[in-house]
C-alpha cells in the first residue's frame, strides 16, 4: 500500500498532465489521486483490465499507472494492447514483488515499475524520471556539452543517438527509453566500466541504495534483447561489485 505523505512543495508541472490508474484497489487509486492532484496532475481510474485498456486507447494520457493483478484481463494483457497502438508512458505496479513480473513488464514495453508497497514520493520520483527520459531531446548527451555522435558501432550493434534507435545485425531493437539510455551510456564509455551509481545518476533513476538492484533488472532485460549471454558476453560485461561495461570490439 502507498504510504500517506503530504505532497511536496516543489514546482508543479506547468500544465495539467492526465494520469490513468488501472487498478482494482479503489483505496489505493484514491490515495494516489489525492497525492498527485495538488501537483496539477489530472487523475482518473479504471478498476477492470478490459475497461482500462479501452480507456487507455480511447483517450490521450501523459502516463498510465498499471497494476499486474486485475480482474477481466491482467496487466500484461492490458500492456500488450496499449503497446500495439500507443507509446504512452507506462509505470507498472507489482503486488507480489516478483522479479519475473518486473522483467516481463519491462520486456513488453513498460517504462518502469514499482513494487506495490511504495511511498508516494517514490511514485512521483519515478513518474518524473520516466517523463524526463522520454522528454530528453534527440541525441542529447548524458555527459554534458559534448555534441552527440551520429552513430556508434560495436560489431553487429549500431546505436544512433540522434534518432534514439539501435540495431543488431541490421534489425531494429525494441528498447524502452530507459534501456536505450543505459545502452548509450555504456557505449559512450567506450570499453570503460560504469558504476551502478553513475548509471543511475545519468538515466535519472531514484537515489542509489546499496540494496536496490533495479538497475540489474533493466540490464538483464537489455541483455535479453541483445541476445547476450552473461557468462560469455559479446556486448555487456558485468564487473563484479562495481557495475557494467559495453565491450568494444573496435578497440581490440
């Protein structure tokens, strides 16, 4: 259950941003609405999977907060329906706290996830983080004023920051905004190790917590899409207790 906290006194969004919550827990929906509405988010809710999918596709929303466990059809089916026609921001809630749920959601196109026991401040931070990532100008550098490269090639992997796209063996990769940011951040290091803290700082995740392994879940999903084997990686290498690096075959 979301913790009860007052809305922060930070600057609210410049315009009302419409949020759809798809969750059968009516009390939770009301708590989220009470927290976000003073920050000028317009919040509406649906409590059934089918009704939620229909509304998500019939109206325009800034973001959708989507529970996995729903009556009618589950959250994964709702997400599949949404992604067939829309790239709206989707933040999934996982009541069971199972890593499998998070991985499946990310692979199906969710932008981020939260375990169902979360604080309202964390929800707001995640919502703002995925908004920032989606709103980053094409090709904007994560490391300051340096001009973005037209493309970065590592063997069969090609990354194009200007269009925020990537290809493997000429086939486009279906990456979430966060996965692209991770991949590009690793690519810019050109064979150097990036710590978890640095990656989290660059992609706009919440403050680093030594017990939080969310970055590892996103890396796992990215590896799956690259067809990478962690035991014999072609692309992403784990540096134990430190972070990750993208292997650059061009440097060999």
